C-alpha cells in the first residue's frame, strides 16, 4: 500500500528516519509515546534500536507498533536520508 514503510533507521533522541512506499521521507519522533503503556519499554536505547518493519508497519519485538495513520500524520518531512551528524549523540553501544 502507499503508506507502507519501506525503510526505517533509528536515530538519536528516540527518533526514526522512515521512507514510505509513496516516496515520502521523514523523521518520526517517538518521545511523546514513551510514557504510555507498552511504549515505556522503548526508553531502553538498545531495545528502541530493534525497530523493524512488519507488513509495512514499524514494530518492535514485544509487539509495540506505530499505526500507519499516526506515522503519516506526525512525520516531519525531509528531503534526504539523515547523515551521521544526527546519530552523534547516540551511545556507541547502541549504534549499528
């Protein structure tokens, strides 16, 4: 579908770079969700970086996910993939 996530890259400060099937690219900020229910587990930087794509949606191993409509409504558009500067403040142990 046009809203399927095709690429996800975890960034510093609980942000995700995503590319959508329709060509949009952007940054999704997960911080507003970190104090709510199952999303609290995402506070762990190592766990946060385990984000993946299942059936076009952003998901984590313990079944947390971001609904496509939420992602599309809150994504901050960017013109190009992020460079290493966006990941500089990520702890070394959490980097790929």
